C-alpha cells in the first residue's frame, strides 16, 4: 500500500494543497491550529470514505465555498489506484478502494476512561469500514431504534412499538456478534503488545452488552428481554436494551480502568489497542494499514515511543506524522512539509 | 439578483415539488416561460383537471376518475383476494406482472413514528371495514421491504390474524437473472429463509 500524491481543495482551512508522500515517513510540521490534522483527516476520508472527526462532512467545506474536493493517487497491492472524495451540500460522493488506516490521536487515552459512546464509535468505525454488511446492519438498526423510540414517546403510537422490535432485534444480534468477535480477536494481540509497554499490568477487556446482564443469543430472547422492561421503557420513552448502549469493559489486573487507571496506564492501553487494531486489519485485509500519528509521539516516554517507531520503521510501512517540530525524526529520513495557516509548503 | 414577482412565485411553487431544488425550479420556470404558446397552459390545465377529477376509489382507495375504480368494477377480479400495498404506484407495478387476479387496498403510506405517521393516518380502518364486508379468502401484504414497510406488514398481521383472516406476505429474495455473488448478504439471507421444496 502506498499513497503517492494527495490533493486537497477547500477543505477546512486548506484552500489548496498538493503533497507527494514518502512511501515510508512523511512529516507535517507546524504550530497548533495550522491545519496539520486537517490533512490527516483528508487522507483518512479518501482511504476510508468517512471522517474520524465528524458525521456531518458538510462542516468541513472551507468557509465561503460550496464544495470540497479531495483526490489521491497511489498503489494498492501493486496496482495503480485512484481516490476521489467530493463534499457538497448534498450527499458526499466517494470513489476508490477502502484501504485500512490506523489513526493514533491524543484523545485515544480516553478510550479506556471516557464516555461509552467513544468506545462504541471505535467499534463501529473499525467494523463498518471493512464490512459492508455491518455498515448496512448498523444503519438499519439505528433507524429501527429511532422509529421505536419515537413510538415510545407518542402515546398515540404506542401500539406500533412492537412492530419495530423484531427488526431491531435481528440487526442488534448481528451487531453484537460482530463486536464480540472483533474484541476477542483484538484481545490476545493487545495483551501481548501491552506486556511490552507495561510489564507489571495485565490488560483485559470485553464487550458489555447494553442494558442486559448476559449476552442475548436469539431474537426471541432479545424480544422477551425488551418485553420485561417495557414499563420502564414507556416511562423513560426510550429503548433500554441493545447495542446502542454497549460498552467495552477495560481492566488492569482485574480492576476497572474507568475508576483506577493513571494517565500513563491509560496511554499504554490506548497504544496497545491501536497497535492491535493495526495487526488485526493487516491480517483481515492482507494490506499493510497506513499509520496516521496525530501529535502523539511528543506525549510518549522513551519506551512507548520506541514501540510506535518500530512499527513505522518496517520497510514498506507508510506513515504520516504531525508534530510541532522536525528534529525528533531526522534519523528516519522523512519527507517534510511545513503547514502554516492552511498553507502547505 | 431578484426576478420579477411572477417568476419568483413560479420558482417558489416548483421548489415545493419533491426532488426539485432551487436550481432545478429555476430551470423549469425558464423552460415554461420560453415554451411555445399553449404548452404552459396545457400543463396548467392538466394539473387542474387531475386535481378536479381524480379522487380515491371508495373501495380500494387507489386514485380513480370513476368510483369504484376499473379494477374494483371488474367482475372477473376476485373480490375476496386482497393485496395491500403502500402506494398507487405499487398497484401499477403489480398489474404489470399480470398474475394477480384479485383486488387491491392502498394504504397511502407506511407506519413511521419519526414522521408522526401511525395506523390512524393510513387507510387501515377502511381496510378492516372492507374485510368484514367481503370475508376474504386471502390477504396478501405487499408493503415494501423497507424498515417501515416491514413494520407495517407486522402491524397488519398482528391485527388481522386474530380476526381469523388468512394473511400472507410477499417473498423477498433474488432478482431474476441475478448472480449469487453480486447479491448482498441481507438479500441472500432472506432468499435462504424463504427457500421452497421442489
């Protein structure tokens, strides 16, 4: 996998930019707020078809313009490839193969501590990008959930709540199954990476199914569970069981990380998860994922930094790094761009 | 730049039509203004005539200019075999297959709480009244396979079966001439569920 050329037009604060990327390390240097992350977002959008920052892409069009255009050329599995992503007021248009990407960002540390929504988003982004069935199932689930919740809110429509339940249960079971499978594949990978970063702490994690104490194995069981909480659902006017309330439970040495983990421990968990994701994607897709490091290396101590840089140093590993200065990377012979006020040189 | 008031008015009205944005509305307005004399008048008259003459059939609630509609008047069509569809256009689609010799019932929509549409807003009560009159031998639920179409079919089945009616649902599955490996998993799964003994 190698991106060769990327062109960005009217995207966030970037009026126009063209980059020729190194097949190994490309470095984007600039002060905070100059547009470095915008470039990473553009590349992520091209390779994944969606943004890691927003679900409303329209807001990424540069102020005063009515469309943004992203374009890239490169190779996938040795074959020439091209990507085009155009954002307008209407639905964005996307062309090009989906290529695995792993983004390391400063707020990854909240993965094991912040809101459950962040963890669900992590699962959904990862599974949707490479599994069309999951993406479609998730959309149907979300619509069924919205319809069912609306029906619970309006007394006149209470009679149709149950007509959305079987569809909700059908898609919900599939989402649960895929999420559990993903986490159990990531677990051994993350554990072995984590041992290298923090030998004293044993990491574990698993899916906590939303609103029910044990995994529901069939659509009938799901429907019966909903039935049993119906009165509460009507009082709270929302669906109380299902993947929309899932969480991932993280533990270090058996203790819940949302309560006990230090900042350093959270950082090690985040790194281990992201590196495990990289390995998983590589195995699943047979393509070496592009690594995007958004302002993370300067935050890491020597041991953790070493672990990340080892990954980027492998031959044929394409990586983009943003940093406020270039001097940390001199030995890696990067292609360097300077980003200032949305201008890329 | 602002257009003279009558043009603005026309653009505004066209813009209200489904699928017509401001740009298309403008283009249509200019097309109508530049069309040979008589054409715009013909369109206006066609709209008025349709509005004046078309109403719901009192039996099936399809659009008709003559009540009951041609299908409900046709004695060779089985009045006890009733197919329930969402929209008048679904009747047209079904008629193209020349297989169904019963009669229709048009709901004019599907249950969608997010749009505030419940059974009360559809021709459901009218369906029940009709069924009690004709004692049907089969009711075919042919609402779409969208989430809302499925929910509507479930609702109707839940309502009608306890009344002792025979209720069926049209099958979902592979399109004719379709390749298996180009079919999405959801459709394949439905086709598998609905497999039949040969």
